[in-house]
């Protein structure tokens, strides 16, 4: 006896295919909508800001006159911030990831740490600002310096880099570790010579993405009390400074219409920086991605 | 050359000379070995004596503990969380399960070849030089000699000598496995443990590895876990049959395959179960 009736199947074929098509269109529409919003945003920013974007803008210090206002202090400040955040997060982030993945015994304690790292990644950035204000600016009396802001931002992006480094380390096949241990290598030799070389592309990718988050964040720095208008460059990590998003925030707050266009030019600079960094991350990922 | 390399035991060379006339010496004495994964009793009162310069095969159905046992011999089993052992395994007279026995030291004497070829994502040269390098050999000349000797020892030298700097992943599966054997030989071990080394290989590559094992047993003691009973019969001198974590029978391979003492062994080798 046949359990499947061919005519019923044929009858139901058409609605199934239609449903398939409907969902395909729905998901495509969602993608197009996101792209459209992004496109409009870029179009507005570029048409507004392109007029002010020239060498003078890149070179200029902030000014009351929109024609002379420049992004130099903020851009250099952002570079200073990165110079603090990158080494601090890489050291603590990768160190934590190596400890959790390679050394720590899996148990209640590590699960507890793991859960908290994930939770930390979800904490609003302004809370990190308050923490930085209490600990670095006030308790350690670092003031609104590069180092205070850098450490605050490091705390903010640390969970991101820990999680991405852990994933990169976990993706290294255990067979490679076994091969290394099997020849009498110590744990550290195995980590240094086998695990890290295989995991480094993933770690770098995560690191760059974390860094680009750090240079785009504004809220914690507002809480720290970074100056909105600063006409000199920092000379050391203990100097006052400002960063791109702060500068943009300052310009958009001005009553003059011209400054809004200047802000748009600043946004173009910031976006270009972020796009470059993300492209580097993608490039590293594709170039060094190894199959096992 | 030997003085700078990871040295082979001198005594061992002497005993090798007498081996033809005398009884072979044991490399491993396993006494009342029990092993638990958590609460799962995986090895039960194992007593085995494994001779040097022989091929000892371990056969048995899946989950019988044969891989667990071989991994206990170089303490790789400790990578599994929650493993407990009791009893003793003496390697060359010293109990390796004892506290304070350096696992790194043990593994320079006891090399391992795994089920799936697992070369490092490095060049062929770097793969073989890995072991000597981690043991502190930096001299380029000596490393070159070790790499050549090891690759020749694993019968793969002619196939790779012109592309030592190419990535090992470019080799075929069978070549990769022989490279892994070469990598293992590079630390000049005393014992080579092989955990189903041919299960991922095609018949021709399998044959090559089997021939290699015959060649290697002149210098090394080999313990091989295999699913393939013909393979055990072809290449081993002694065979141990494991079932549910126990050694059911352990004797000369000819004996086991022609005239097994235990009914369960007979059932297994004739294919009635497993």
C-alpha cells in the first residue's frame, strides 16, 4: 500500500513555493532597509561635510570661526587614546583568555568568571565612565588625562577582546595541542609555538574591532569630563586631551549652522578611520585564516 | 652527533645486541591499573608486561579501553578532566603514575602517533624540527641532520626532500601520517605509541605505514592500538585483547589468532561481535 499520495503532494507544491518566495522577499527587504538607512546617513554626512574637509581642516586647531576650525587636536588625541588602550587591552585581554582556556580547570569558578565577562560586555558604557571617574580621575588623581581615559576605555572593551580571544584559542584543534604535548612540550611552549600562531589572526581581528569601539565611544568620556574645546596637543599621557567623538559632539552643540557642517566633516574623518581599521581586521582575518 | 641530540639509552643498545639470544627486556610493567573517568570505571585491574623492540598490538571493540590504556602510557590521558588512576605503570623500572614523575621527561622517551594525522600548520621542516627545538636544540646543522634522519626513518624523505619548506598541509593524508611518525622519531624516543594510526588512511598508505612499523621495531618498542584485526595479525609480535576495560587475553599474536584461550577472544577475532 502506498502511504504517500502523489496528487496531494502536487496540490501542496504551489503554496509551498509561494511561501518560499514570500520569505525570500521579506528577508531581502530587511537587508535593503538597513543598507538604505546607512546610505542616507552617509549621503547626508558627506554632502554636508565635504565642503569643509580639506587639508586645513585636518591641520587646524579648534576655533570659534567655523572656517578655521580643525580636527587636529581631536585626531591626535584619538591616536593617543589608542596608544594606551591597545597595549593594555591586548595584554590583559589575551592573558585572561589564555588563562581561562589553557590553564584554568573547568569548574564552577571559571563558569562564574565566564558569565561575568559576558555580563560585563553588556554593561552600558556610561557605567564604565562612572567607574573611571571614581577610580582613575578621582581616587588615583589622574585627572582627565590620556591615561585615565585610556584605562577607562580599556575596561570598556576588555570583555570584547577576552571573548574574541577565547574563541580564537578555542578554535585551535586539540589535536595540535596533543601533538605538542606528546613530544614533551610544556604548556607554555605549546601555547607559544602552537596555539598562539594559530590563534593570532582571530585575536588581532577581535583586538582591532575592540579598538574601533573604543575610539567611537563618547559617553564614558563625557562622564570623565574631557574638555570639549582644547587648543593644544597632549605632550604626555598625563596631559589633558580630547578625542574625535567629543569634538564632533561639541560642534553639533553649537548654535551656528556652519558648525553642523564642520561636525559632518569630523564625522567623515571618524568614519574613515573606523572603516580603515575594520578593513584591516577583515584583511587579517582573510589572509591568515587557516584551515585545519 | 648523539651526544648533542636527545640521547638514546646506551644500555638499550647493548641489550639489543643480546636480544636475539636472551629474553627481551620489558619496557612497561603495568600492575593492577585501574582508571576512572568520573565514576565510569574504564580500566579494570590491568596487568600487562610489554617488551622492548617488539610490536605489541591492542585490539578490542569500541569503548573497551584500548585507547585509554595507550594514552595512560604517556599520561596523555591527563588532558581529560576528572580522570583518576590507581595501581602502577613502571616504565624502565620507574612508576610513571607516581607523584613527581615529570610528564615532559616521560614524553621525550615515549612518542605518540595519533589516529588522525595532525601535522602543525608549519613547513615540513618545522614540523619535524619541532620536538628537538622544544628540547633546546638550536644548532641549524644538527637540526638539518635530525630532520633528514627522521624523514628517512619514516620512509618519506624521497617524497619531500625537495619541498621541506612547503606547508605540511599540502601533503596527502598518508604522507601527513608518515610525517607525524617522522616528527615523533625526531626526539629519538624509546617507545612509540600508535593510536589507530591507519584508521584515517587509504589501503596503500596503510600498507606503507605497516611496512614502516616493521622497519621501526628494530630500533623502537611499538605499541599499537588497532581496530583492524588483520593488521594486528600482520604486524604485531604480541597481542592484547581488551573487553569492557579488562584484558581478556594477552599472548603471542600467532597464539591469539590461531588458538585463542578464551571463548570471548575467539568470538571477537572470528567476527561474532564487536
